[in-house]
C-alpha cells in the first residue's frame, strides 16, 4: 500500500470489475421494471378516465322514473317533490334527499326508493289513512290517527266529525288533545251515518253526540274497538226513535259493562 492510499481505497482496488454483460443485464431488468410501473400507472389513469366518462354518459343516467302508490298525492306532485331529472347520472345520485322531500307531502307516510343500472329510479309511496273530518271555514279538513292534517276538501267525506281547534294547514299536526278524539273516530267509522254525531271534548272527556239529543261518554283511551262494538249493540236495542230521543247518556267507560241513562222511562 502506498503512502497516499487509505485502507478503504485499497479495499476498493481489490473489488474485481463487473462483467459488462452482467451490468447490461441489470440495466435491462431496471428498465423493464420502470416500464411495468409506467404501464400500470397508465392503465389506471385510462380506467379512471373511462369510468368517469361512462358515469357521465347516457349509458348510466336516469332514463325512467316510476312512482308506485300515492293516489291522493298524485304522481306529478311526487315527481316535483323528488326533483330527480331524466338524464341525471346514476353514479353519485343520492336518493335520501328526494325521499325526505316526498315524505314531507301531507298524505305521505313512508317512502322507499330503488334504482337499476338500466336507468330506472322507483319511488314506492305509502299514504296515510284519513280517520276523521273536522269542520273548517273552507269545508272539511281530513286528519289521520296521528293528528296529521291531510287535506281540506269543500265536501263532506264519509267519516265521523271531530270538533277540535285550531286546525293547521295540510301537512301540519293537530294538538295532542285531539288524539283521543281521533282514536274514537277511527273506531266509530263503521257506525258513521245516522247513528252518531260529532265527537268532542267536554271537561277533558271524549263525548259522542247522538241524533236524539243524548250523548255517549267514551271514557279513557283503552279498547276503542270494544267500545264501538258496545255502542253499536246498545243502539241496536234502542229501535224506538221516540225512546232514542229520550235517551240521555250511554256510558262506555267500562265497555264490558256499558250503562244507559234515559231522561225518562222508555216503553
């Protein structure tokens, strides 16, 4: 070792030179690896671009919108509330917003939605059921058993009459005090006609008016159907109209033991 060389330099001098063929082979391997990386990146870019292009093309857009149910609301109103346009790309289409908008319509109770890659979007609507009519200035407001005001119609429907105020616009909710009245009204729908009159609250009690001037003390909110059956049975026994006019009260507080209070004795 010369005086100018370090041990490291001497070690480097002892490393044999690389065969040019081996070096060429290594360079070739490195080039192929880089080429595969670039090909993979290129294919990924092409696939992403193609996927985006297809998602925005007519191949994957809304071609048809179907509405199932909703006879009171109407298909046009449901489609307007949904706000989904033909030609909208299917990918990225969030149907939760349209469902909420449709559910806000007065008659609508539940909304289910679906889509197919063939371009069809479906809204399946279940509507509420009217159980009572309430007299208002414009005619009659229809309400369901939960107190939702469904519609205002100028003509009377074949439903029991409930007296409650205030009455909000369709889509609004009656105050909670209306719930016992609505439960009684729903149970009395089979008796609607000449057998019963308006249903109202009197000192916190549900009272059902009778045609002859008497009334029915409905009692609590338990067993409304049982009370309706008991009332129908009692009214069927009072076949004399003169006797019905002299009837003061039918007490259904205990539907298994209804009681009748006449103003005076019936024949």
